[in-house]
C-alpha cells in the first residue's frame, strides 16, 4: 500500500472514532435528561388532622410527701434501756407506753428527796418553836433583841429549805415517771433507734419517730413566673375551683395518679432569694396509708381550660433560631414548612396560637424526610381520611 493510501486510512479511522465518541456523549446526555425528568419518589409520613378542642392548662410541680405531724422520741432522763413495748411500724395510740429505762437510780433519788423533805419540815418546826420561846424572853428582857432576830432569820431559812425540798421531791418523782416513755400522739411508729440494753442519753438519743399519715402533706417549689401566672388566671375566675379551692392531683413515681384529690393549704410568705421560688404545700387524705413520708412525685394543677384551641404533639414542632415551624401537607400531597406561634405546653402537646387552620394535615413522624416540596405518602394517625386538607 502506498503512503497516500495509508494516510487516507488513518483519517478514516480518526473520523469513525470521533463519530463514536459524539454518539456516546449524546446517549449519556439523553439518559441524564430522562433521570432528571423522572418524578421524585414519595416518602412515607404519619400525620394528624388539625381539629379544635378544649385544652386544659396544666402545671406540674415536683416534690415530696411529708407527714402532717411527726415527733422524734427523746428521753428526758438517761439510763439503760430495759424494755421496748411495741412492734416496729405499728400504729400506736397516744399515751401508750413505748420504752422503759432502768428506774432504780431514780427510785433511790426519790427516796432521798423524801428524807430531805422530812428533815426540812423538822427544821422548820424547831425554828418556829425557837421564835416563840425567844419572843417571851425578849419581853422579859431575858435575852437580847439580837438573839430574837437570829431566831427569826433561822425560821425563814428553814421555811425556804422546806420549799426547796418539796421542789426536789417533785423533780425526783418526775424523773422516775420519765423512765417510761409514752406515745405523745397517735400515729405510725418507725423502727427503734436503740436496742434493749443500750445507753439512753438524756435529750439526745432518738428512740423512735412517730408520724401522723392521714392526712399527709406534699411540699414542692413553685417558680415565680408560674406563681404569677397561676394567681392571675385563678383570680380572674378561670380556675377549676370547687368552693373556692383549686383541686390538685398527685402523680406518683410510677406515673399513676393518686385517687383522692388534694388542695393547697399553705404558701410561703416570701420568694426564696437562693432559688427564686415559693414553697407551697398541698394536703391529701390518706385513709388507706398508701402515701408514706419521703415518697417523691409531682402535683398537677389544672387552672384553666381553653376552648376551641389548636394543639399538636410537641415532636411535630421544630425550633430554628428561636422560630417555630411545622411540616404540613398541601392539596397535592406535598410537604411544605409553615411558621407557627406557639403557646403553652400541655402534657405532650403544644398549643398553636397562630399559623395553622382547622383541617390542615400536620406531619408528626417523618419530618426529616419530608423536605419542602417533597411528595409524601400519608398515613393518618387519627380517624380522618388521608384526603386533601380542608380549605
């Protein structure tokens, strides 16, 4: 083959390769265009239908149950503990004997006080006789006036000694009586703080604690803002009060509600400078003894009910830079973002003051997938049909 023919062949091969390359690029562009024009796949979301309802405004306050009356038993006298006369945890009646301290030293002290009282009585009798005797002698100038004055002084001292002896006898009797410790109130007694044979120190050793558990108190703290809000709404007459008293519900640690309602019966006189809150107390009946001092829980107060109010689950609301948004579904089943104005939180819901209309569908599950403009496949969480939103 000549050199000219070889050049022509090379040019034909290059032209064919160029045509092939252009065809490939066109085919790729065609495929890309088809992919871009393909409709986006709908994402699955769960939604609710916006409906007006009556929403109770609720305030929860965490606190602790305490006895309405609690007494620590401390002995007035010291000594060895001889007897314990109750079962731990039992109900004891006022005046019932609970502990007995060894009384022998106090019996001896009482006998000694009686003997000293008798001596004082005898001394006073003698002093009075001396005064009568010296009075006659002074009139007869048989003794000096100084002797008479000394006799009168001795009589006064003997009378004072007698009063002191009488007081000592009373105290000795009280000490002997105090060797038996009686229940000062009717209530439930805890376990003994000292075993029989132990040394009781006067005024220091806590022998046991008795508490009155019906009714019980529930102490908690109320923030300054909640207090002002509560008072404004209650004084305005919106609170659900019975005979002027706002009922409160006790929620226990297992999230169950105590069956009996309580009521507030105390609020502290001032706001704490350390915590910025007020101590408040609610009173609850406890006839079955379910509530025990030390139990933690929270009280729930429903102080107003808002009629015809829109509220959505809190997880449906998103906060971005201090603004609040929800994802709604339009008539074409596409997601879009709606700015809302939120009100108070009530349980697991959030009151929406502006931004939503009755009948709109609000996404509760799947907001992250349902970006604005994204088609969605809706599964309703309520009994409303998954149709277009109400106008």
